C-alpha cells in the first residue's frame, strides 16, 4: 500500500500523484484519461480504461471421460464464480450423457443458454444482464418461496396430502436457482467495480446477502424434508394432538423467520435480538414433542422425529439471519 498526500493547486483543485510503477505497467502516457468510480463504501476506484465488455468473463472446460453428474457440478461452480461465457470442448464427440448434462444445467440455473454447438463443442452464454438483477429482490423472493413451502409442507402433514407434499419438493429447485444466482452476483461484484456500482451495494452488504441466501436455501431444504417424510406417514395412525403441536411449533419457527428478515432489511438491532430470544420457546416445544412421540407406533416415530427436527432447524437457521443482521448493523457504526 502506497500513501500519497493531497495537494491543492489553483486555490480550488485537489490533486494526488500516481505511482510511477502503476502508470508504466498500465501503459499510460501523459494526456491519457483515467476513470474514477465512486463506490458505495466511499472508496474511489481508479481504472486506466473501461471496456464495454469489461463485465464479460469466459471459462473454457476441456472434458473427455468424466460423468454427466461431475460435469454439472463443474458447470455450477463456473456459473457461481461469475463467468458469463462457458465453452465446453472435447477431443471426441460428446457422449449423449454429457450433452444431456449440459442441457439439464441450463434448466437448473438462470441465464445461461446454448448459443452454438457441434459434436465436440458447446458454447453457453449468460443472457441476463448482471446490473438488472438485485440480490435484495432475489432474497425477498427466496424468503417468500421457502415460507410458502414450509406452510404447505405442514398443511400437507395435517391433511395427509401427498400431492401437495410433492409440489413442495418440486419448488426447492426454484430456491436453488435463486441461491446460485445470488452467489454469482456476489462474485461478480468482487471481480468488477462496474457491477458493484450498477448493483448499488457495497461488497460487505453483498456478502451478507449471499450468506442469508445460503441460510434460506437450507430452510428450503428442511421444508423439503418435511414434505418427503409425509409420504411415509400417509397410512399411519397418528395422534392428532401431536400434529396440532407440530403446527404450533411451525408457527413459532415462521415467526422467527419473519422477524429475522425484517430485522435485517430494516436494520433493527432490537428486533434482531428479540428474535434470537424466541428460539428458547421453540426448543422447549420441540423437546416436549420429541418426548411425546415415543408413545407413537414405531413406523411413524422416525418420520415424526425428522419433521419435528426440521421445524426446529428452520427456527435455528432463522436466528442465524438475525445474528448476521446484528453483525452487519453493528459494523455500520
């Protein structure tokens, strides 16, 4: 890090000299323009030139003998890393398994589409402009989505509605797509100041949004687990009082989630602290339920225990959001 003193010239103009090594390395000559980008956190970013395609990043994947599942994992990793163009090459003709994997990937994520291909080559291009996507809106959408999934999963339990449970499981894919896109946006903000400026968030705020996205995705996973357990309980004879108590515990978890999200978005430190304290009530209700299900028929006990634990985990993950809110709010000073 190099320190330079601000100088005043002409009575009204402030100037600062540039490090000679940087100017030489970037090939800047006297009279050349440089670009100054003010960031949200007060930092000034100095750039020697701005290209129209500066946001674009390309990754080439050379594949041959790997499985379709491994290829999908690679593609998701490259996507999250913030690459806009992905080129897949093979020395041999692409096996049908790999071609299917590439197409499955384009259905699993938001943006990338196949724009060119032949037997040994596929070119994917992200058609979403990163400046048009808001992490904050994505988080709100995820929050509402997982909340509806949890509500419907518990409703499916109450009514023994297997079709509604199946619908909850399908919606988990939408949650994953948004989570990956929010993670991608964070990496793009770190790698390109123009994306950060367009998004209107600091890298710190973007990081917190990504962390919350990951937590919400896990809450969605637990809604899915509840739905999956319901199919095993379809023919089971369960005490309705147990079901009612599970529904009440679910209400506590969702209230914690609602208040945690509100605490983060409104930067309300007191509400964030109050929300964490609510988890004590949820833990007591969950422990009480675990003791009561021991008297249920053996086939139902495992599934009921899984559901109760997923309801508890939903509240625990929601309090993690409040903890992130407290840390972020405290950093604002």
